[in-house]
C-alpha cells in the first residue's frame, strides 16, 4: 500500500518539484494558492492518487477543512511537509510594519504549527510518521533587511526543535530542512546560480525514504 504525503505550498518551487518527484511512489495531498497552477500540476502527476485544494494556508477554518478531507480520503497520513511560506516584505528592523510582521509569523510559523496540530494525532495513533519543516538558511545566517522573515523562520525552527523531542514518545520523526538560495518564483528576479528546486526535492525525498 502506498504511503500518503501531505505537501503545503505545492503549486510552486520546492513543493511542486517534490510532488512531481513523489507521484509514482506515494499518494499525495496537496494545497496551494493558485487554482490554475494546481490544475497544471495535477495533470502532470498522471495516475497518482491525489487530493488537491487551493486556499490561503493562514485561514484556520480552510486549513482544518483541508486536513479533515485528507483524513477522509486517505485515512492515514505518513508524511507532512510544511513547505508553504514567503518573504513578503523586506525592511530594516526600524521600518518594519507590524502588520507585515504579524502576517509573516502567521504564514511562516503559525500555519505550520496549525498543520502539525491537525495531522499529529493521526500519526500518534499509529505510532508512525514524519514531519518535514522547510525552514531557511536565514535561521543560520541572519541578513539585513530580512527581520520579519528571519524572525518567523527562527520561531518555526524553535518549535520544530522542541517537537523533535516531544514526538519521540509517539515514534514520529521530525526533519528540519534549511534551503539556501533556490531559483524559484519565491524570488522577484530569477537567479540561475542558485539551486534548482528539484535539487532540494531530491534531498527531501531521501529524508522520507530514510525514515521508512
């Protein structure tokens, strides 16, 4: 029986590349914002068993509805990949809009925790599962003009490190991924010198396989 992988932020970049890479071996539950991009992606995935939905991941009610549908569709969830995120505004700390800061925390941290809280009980009941949190190299190297983004990713890193210890009793693995520069739509200007999203996807797939 194929295992089921949930991927947030699946319509672009690393999430899209990972979905394409896993399609032949896993069932997929995908969410993202763009309905057009999701249609294109699901068409590419062929006969893979896919459930896909488009919504704003920061909307708690829609996030809950998605996870409930995933549970009904697949029963078990073996892997959660918390990939959705963005750096919506760059500013000096002295100039950061508090509204932008709050939104960045909602998108890059609170939503990921929300997904964990939805899926964790399903994994705990089976004493099996893997949670992959896509963080950022900004957690390792804090750069000027990235205060809101870095703070939100640092917060998610702290949550994830604690979860790693808390989840052991339920035999759930936690994997933190720290991508550096990746040439995706995440960036306003393409940079071919950065890693390709497919490179990160291969690494994440290896983590999933090793957890098996």
